[in-house]
C-alpha cells in the first residue's frame, strides 16, 4: 500500500511569509501553475483514491489531480493544517514582535506548546496519524493521494521516521511537493521526500 502526501500550491500568504492555519485562502496564479505541473507529474500513477484537507488551497490542489484520474476528492477534516489560533495570517516578523515568548519557545522545540488560541503540535500529530491508519485499513494494496499542509505532513513524516515530533524543524517541504510512504506489513518506509522536480518549468 502506498500513500502519496502532497503539499498544496502557493497562496499569497505563503508568498508574504505569513502563518497560514485554518483561514480560507486560495492559490495564486503561480500556485495554479504549480498544481498543473504536479497533476501532470502524478498523471501516470495508478491512483485509487484522493483525500484532501477541506481548506480551499488543498481542495484546489486535490481537484486538479483528481480530474486527471476521474476520481472524486474525499474531504477529511483530520488533514487540516494546525489551528494557528491568534497567529493565523500574521507575518513571521510580527509574530516575533508581538508574541516573543511564544516564538522563543517555538524555536526551542516542544510538541506541547499551544499556538495562542489554537492547537499543539502533539494534537495535530494525533489527528493526522489517525487518518493515515484509517486510510491504510480502508485501501489495502492501493495507492492513495492525501493533499494537506506543511505541519500536518511533517507530523506524519516524523511518526514514520520515529523522530521526536519537536525535530520536525529539521525537515523542509516545498510547495506542491510530493512525499511517498510505502506500507508493507508492519513496516512503513519513506521512499520519496520533498520531490519538486516537476516544478523545473516554473
């Protein structure tokens, strides 16, 4: 069984280096171009199902992929990005200025630190991994695409790699990137990470 984890394409807030949590924001023109190239790159894969976060940027990405395969997008709330609470939409520089104590703790790394008015990374990891285990059970011997967000995908990857969740900062995900997990019995392997080769035409 194979799960292909896909990060959505570019939004204006990504371009402006703002925190993007649960706010509904669509793709930029460049984001749509990224997604078109992403869909083409995945066009030869035999895909059995496509799941997506309900957030607009993810749904737009998933829909472009699904159209090539004649599949319906299955929406799953567990694939949402972390709930950033009060930080949603704020530029990183402003977060550092207004929430200095939080930011210092965030950089040090802990999975129990709560976003002001939002979630902890630990809570995110639990809900994200729950959908992975459910999809594996529902689609044995299949290939499934799951379209999601940076921190959500990183929380899944740290689980697969057996890394402390706080070490997710050691990993970087590009926009419209492809990450591939292989499930064989009790062994789960990361066989593709942060693949953005399909974006060379950008």
